[in-house]
C-alpha cells in the first residue's frame, strides 16, 4: 500500500513539473480560457463625414517673352584668313540604258500593186548640231477604174538640221515632194475604146525653211522667227512660187497675264493658163490673255492687208476682233465662247492639196471671214469621259467651191478636171459635238459629229461640201507590244454640179444637181512589237468595200489591204 502511494506521488510530481515547465515556455501568446458574449441585436454605425471638394490650385500664367538687349563687343584678333581648298568628288554614276536607235525602216506591200517604203535616220546624241533625214513612198499601180488607167503615187524626201546654243536654236529644213494622179473621172463609155488613155498630172513641190527660236519656253519672254520658200508646178501650165516670213513674240509678266504679237508676210506669184498675178498677204495679230482661277479671257486684233482684185472692194486693209472666254464651273461643266474674224489665205497649192484633180483656174481669192460667233459647253466626269458641244455661225465672203465642167452643152469642156467658183456672201451654221472615253492605257475612244447648213447668195448649192460628218476612232492595247486601231468615218449630203440646163427645154434651174452617196469608210490597223528592233503591221482601208465618191466621177479604191515589217537600227 505504501508502495502504491509512493508511486502515485511520484507520477504527480513528474506531471506537475512538466506542466510548470510547459507553462514557462508558452507564457507568451498562450490561449487561455476566456468568455465571449455574442449579441446579434447590436448595430455598428460609422458617423457621416462631410466630403470636401478642393479645386486645383491656379497655376501662375507665363509671362510673354520680352526683348533682350545684348552688348556685343569687338575683339579683333590677328589671325590669318582661313584657306579652303575645293576638290572634286568622285561619285559613281551610271546613265540609264535607253534603247535609242537612230534608224527606222518600214516596208510593206498590198493589193492594187501598192508598195510602201518609209525610212528615217536621225541623231540620237545630245550634241550642239542635230539632224534628221526621212524618205517616204507609197504608190498604187492599179486603181478603181481600168487598173493602170487610175494609178496613183506619192513620194517625199527631206531633212532637218538644228544648231543649239546656250539660249537659242537655229534651225532649217529642205523637202521635196512628188504626187502623181490620173484624171480617170470620165464617162465609162470612153473606156470601151481600146485606144483610150487617161492623162496624168505630176505635182512637184520644193520647200525650204530657216529660222531661229529661243530654248527657254517658260521665261518672261520667248520668240520664234522663220523665213520660207516654196516652189510648186504641175505637168501643165500651173506653177507658183511663194516667199514667206513670220515671227511671234510672247511675253509673260506674271502667272496671270500673257501677251503675244504675231507678224507674217507672204508673196506668191501664181501662173496658169488664164491667170498670172503677184499676190501679197500681210498680217499683224496682237493678243493679250488673262486667267484668274478657272476663268480664261483673251482679247486681240487681226489686222490683215491683201491685194486680191475684187469688184467693189473698198480697201485692202481689214481689222477683225479676236475675243475668247471660258469658265470652268466644275470639273464636270464649263462654258466657252468666241467672237472673231480673219482672212484665210488661199493659194493654188492649198487648192490642189484639197482637190488634186483641179484644172486651170481663172482667179485665186482669199476667203474673208467677216465674223464667227461660237458658244458651247465642255467638261469631264468619272475621270474617264470628256465631252464638248458647240454652236457657231460664220459669215464669209469669197467662199470657194469645186465644180466640174461637162462637155454638154459647152463643147471642149473637160469633165475630168475641176474648176474653182466663189460665192459672194455665205453664212454657215455649224453644230458640233465631241465625246471621248479613256480606260487606263488599254482602251481609248474619240467621236465627233458635225452638222452644216449653208446660206448662199450666188451659187445654187454648196458644191462638194458635206452637210454632216461623223467620226469614231478607237485604240486598244490588250497587252504590251500589240496596238489595234479601228476608225470609222461617215460623210453625207454632198452635192455636185452637173450639166448646164439653162438651154434645155423645160428646165428652170441653171445646173443639174447630182447627189453623191454617203461615204462610209472603215479603217483597221494592227502593230505588233516582236522585239525592241522588229515589228509587224497590217492595215486595211475601206473595209466595207463601199464605192465612195468624194469628187464627182472619181470613185475610190475598194478594200485596200497592206502588210509588212518595220525595223530599228
């Protein structure tokens, strides 16, 4: 029992000692028994504090910059001047390699025994002296009537040369041209005779020119002056020499104002079977132009003196106004107007260039344009279409027409040759319109329509003048190197003077009026660039194969095809 008591006492002492030791080591942060009271009905509230909005402090405004004065004192130094030595810079520069070929040759052949030759050679280097030489020939050994009886040929040879100084260019040129025509406009009955032959006419022309002009075209002043000489003659008795001198001076005081003065003088001495006279033409044309934004205006005078012999002519000297104005309201719409007058210079060479079947002339007269009044609109839209439409009225004296002299009832008259007649007072009404379209560099089209009405005083009709014209030009580049063109030309309302009916019983009119058929000409062209040097081409004229007759009894060739190659060298 004592042993049991001792054991219990020992365990108690050890336990108490352990508890004291643990109590000593856990005295900090120990958790002891506590009593907590939880009240659910107690509400915690926080006193409301007023919110204070404080403004940002106003920053001081910066003061403006004030002037500062500095005192600069000179301190002369006895130092030697600085010597700079310039040395050229060695910069490598490679000029672009351009495919420039001085020579060009084009050779072709087609039906109607028509060879074609074009040649050109020109300088390609930028030298003080530049030159070019050109040659062209195209002939038709057979024509629309009886083959060789209606042959035709054209040959041209010439050259130009220029000398470039620092401020001006001196230029000159020489050209020889020969055109051969057959007078095949006769009755078909004559061709039934095996011995019948048509007569030919060879027109030879020589032109020479020389002049000087400035190189700087955008300066305050520019000029251009030249003298010229032309000699013309045919296979018969017609010949004409012409000497001319012309000069133009332009001045530009600023971007808005521009002025110019043109002076020209021509002297011709035509000779024919029944005509020989020295004709002079002198003109001075001052003009002043102004632009402000999209507004354009120009005012000038045409002062002309010419010595043509006309009945009841009051003076050789004439003055005409030359007023033009335009205003583009917007890109899509604008208007323009003109009031002017002038003297159109006519020569035997200009008449033959218009009608190569001209015969002997009795008198050569200039055409007097007393006035021209024109107004119209123009513009563009969608950056691809552009249009222009106008109406004009012109009054002329001595307007020329071409007529044929028939052997009946006048014996000995030659029906193959035309002569010139004039109308004393002619009023021409013209309505015209243009429409163009361009799609990138692939396709472009241009059209124009002209309507004419003639009010005559002495002539019965406007002989060989069309009353309407319509033209359509198309150009297509489907891919690089290929160029296609399709052009369509219409002309109608042409009337020719026929037999003299004044002595025929039952006729009241002086001349028979012959109405020519409408002219319709379709032209196709194709050029294909094989390499930079070689290309092939093909052309077709009168593809519709119409028996087009521009001049009475002179039908043109049918379908005309020609093809060939071109080369650069």
